[in-house]
C-alpha cells in the first residue's frame, strides 16, 4: 500500500472515522516506517494543540452593530441624490448671481435700469453702505491696536474675554458630545 493511503488513514483516525482493522494496520505501519512515524507524531501534536485552543466567536452584538451600520449607510445613500440636487441648485444660483450683473453691464442693459427710481435708490443705498464700511475699516484698523492694548492691560476685560471663550468652547464640546451620542444610539436600540 502507498504512503498516501496511510496519510489518509492518519487523518481519518484523528477524526475518529477509521475502522478497527484499518487502525491496526496503520499502527503496525507507523511502527515499521520511520517517515510515516514522523508524520503521525506531527499530526498528533497538531491535533492536541488545536484541541486545547478556545474557539473564537464574534461579539454578541455583532449582528446588531452590522445592521446599524447598514441602516446608516442606506440612509446616507438615500440622501446623497438630494444633496447633489441641492448642490447643483446652489451652484446654479451662484453662477446666475455673478453672470447676470456682468451680462447687464457688458451688454449695456444697465442704462435703462438706471432710469427706474427703485434701482437708483438701491444704488444710492449701496454706495452709502460701501462708504460707511470704508470709514469703519479705517477707524477699526486704527483702533484695533488700542483695543488689543486695552485687553492686555485691563485684567477685567481680559477675564471677560477668557470667560466668553471658555463658555463657547464648553458649549461646542457639549454639542459635539450630544451629536456623538445621537449617532451611536441606533446601535444600542437594535441590540
């Protein structure tokens, strides 16, 4: 008999599926064949090692966690086309808001518009607003250095600014914590 048959018998014997006469023939062959004896010893060692190893099993909530992620992905996938439509609408509005005034000026269509009283009033308000912003920028630039000096020399003003920043940071942290807790709730509810 070939050694391949004995190798198959060794595997069957370790599985408990080898008949009595074949088992006796295998034992006899292993005592007389050195190469098969080495293979038999190694197979027994591997079998004993695997017998004492604990079985790996997934976490109890694996199914719930996977299904929660699938549900979240499905929700995201459903909103994705709407997001693209919204983005296209915003992009279209931005292009029109830039291209329309440019086209009106380049084509000379603004001249008849200036004759309308409403347009003339709006242009007047816009030019006054621009002038006010320019004045405030000049004053603010000049006074920015004074304000910084005031904050660094007056402890009460500095304390107010630091307290406001601390409250804002705490508020932002609480909002992010709540957002994180809400995003992890579906996985807890499914289990």
